[in-house]
C-alpha cells in the first residue's frame, strides 16, 4: 500500500502548462522579427506557435488527463482493485474499493502521480451544498463533497454552473444526492479499512 503524501498540484507541471507555450511563442516571434521580417516563414513563426498554444490550453491538458485516467483505471483493474464506485469530478477522479477499504485518486494538476491509499487515512468526509444568499436570492452554483486525507482537504464537485440556482431545483438536488452518496461510500470504505 502506498504511504506517500497526497499532492493535488505539481507546481512544475502547472508552471510548464502555462508558461512553456508563452516562451515558445516569444522565441518564435523574436526569430521571426530578427531573421524573417517578411514572407512565408514569418507567417509560420507567428501563427503556428500561437495556434498550437491555444490548442494546448483549450484541450491539451484535458486530453493528457483523460489518457492518464484511462491508464490508471486499467492498472487498478489489473491489480485487483474492485472499483465499486468511481466518480469523475471536474479536475479529479476518485475510485473506491469498499470491501477492501481502499481509495484511488488522480488529479488534473498532477496527472503523472496516482494514489491508492487506505480509506482509514480519511479523517472526515462531508457535503458542501454551496448555499449562499438570503431570501429570494438564496441559491447555489456549485455542490461538492469534501474529505480530508493526511490533513489535506480534497474537494470534488458534483455540480458546477456559472449561474445560481434555487436550492430546490433538480440540478442542486441531484448534485447533493451524488455528494451524499459519495460521502456514504467513503465512510463505508473507511469502516472496512484495516
């Protein structure tokens, strides 16, 4: 069983994700300005890296995370990890083996490290309905379940939106239901953990 500490964000990957495309564009712009002030090569050096950077930021990270997630799921299945409940949140994946009391985690900002830990390391699990506002303005734009593992708080969203919904709408109630279910699954796995 892995005892390594959970790390949600790999700072080198995060900085590389943001700044490597910017640096490549800057170098290409400078090369275009110094050696190819006009012509086809200037257009290629100006437009090519810009297009590739936008493509990377739009879908490159998601593609990388999904491929790592699929690989991690195959590894779990091959190792005998019974994925009783798997939840794909925005930027994270959690899979729970209830009978053996294990939890598998993968995070968007740290896709090169996956974690399989004993559920007994979870000290607390709860639901956050995101309720805010008063009176007729009361509502939520996000629902999540949270748990602390090794004193690190992990939040996984079951519903997010860019607008606020009343607390009695289907979107919010479904998000709360999913979050409640995941908290119960985590507690069951924790009770079965050795």
